[in-house]
C-alpha cells in the first residue's frame, strides 16, 4: 500500500483526494513518488485540468519518463501551486514537459519556470499534440492503443495499460497520423471502445499498420464494461493493485493514470 497521508478506510482501500482537481493531482504524484521509491522526479508532466485530450495522450510519456501528470488551470493560484510542487519535487537538471499550446497551459506559467528545463509539446489540434507527445516518448516497435479523441472515459481505462495511445476522430485518421504510423513498426493495434467512438472505418484504415493485418477491438456495452474488458485483456492474471476513478468526469482519472 502506498505511503503518504491518504484517507484510509477499512484497510483495503487508500483514497487520494485533495480539495480540488489540482491538489488531487499533486497527492497522486506523491503516491507515484512513493511507488517508484524516489524522493524527487527526473521529469514532471503538466497538462490542462480543464480538458482531457493532452493529459490522456501524455499517459504513455508519463510511463516512459517515470513522471506524474500535474493538472493546472489558467488562473494564477493553480499555476503557483503547481510551480511550487515542481520546485520541491523535481531533481536538479530535470525536465518539465508542458502538454498543449498556450491556450491551455499559459505562457505565464511556462515563463515562471525559466530556471528549469522546459519542453512544450503542442500542435494545432489535440491530434497533432498527440503525435508530438508520442514522438517525445519514443513510441516505436510495440503495441498501439487507439481511443477516441472526442471523449475521455475509454482512454482513462487505457491509460493504466502503459502503452502508447493514439487519439482518433470519427472522421478517421488524418494525414499527419498516417505519416506518423508509416514511420513505425507496430505490433498489435487495439481499438478501445465500441464502433460508436472508434469507428469501423478507422479500424479499416488502421488494419494495414497492424502486424497481422487486423486490429482487435476491446469494448463493452458502456464505459464501465469497457474498463473491465481492458483490465481483462491487459491484466489477464490479475494485479496487485487496482486504481478506481470517477467515470463521469476526467480530472482525477487523468492524474491517476501514471499511478496505475
């Protein structure tokens, strides 16, 4: 069981909760620090707490970099709290990855970290940002999870798997995504969620990138059943820990993905 100052119930559960989504993300980061057995991080990831795509795409980067995902708003108070956390929990010479453009994580916040190594990963859309993040994570010859970029529930479940996540639109893959996939040597591709969120047309586009020429869909009748289907597929022998997060909103699940 992770250490720290969680609200402990029966002894079987540990709750990580702050007074808002931003403080909860810091408490989840402390739990990750304990789980990794480190006193400070070499990398910290910062994403908007007001929307979900960039932080979802960043879950694989968080795994690769052994980093937490901290959420921030565009207000000075939340930015100052995140900066303070980074100042006391990032190793000297470490890197802060900011996900998304200045419209979601402000230039003011970035400038406040002028004495640190900062790398902003952002494109003109959530899909472009997704590719920038995957490139920075060094995704390559491995499996790929494909989730809708127009909803958060299935991606939250997928973020626990620790594999790269490609966000897709209902209209299918765009040119940048196809060019990126052409540069990879992908093993298996998994479509997370039903055809109403990741369409059959998208699956057909992706089939040619799959090593055996056919993507596999992992889905249930709703977000809850899909989360169970993901767990059964990727944790077939069970797990020593289970992370639970609210399914009707995204912030806590975003922060909990790296811990999972």
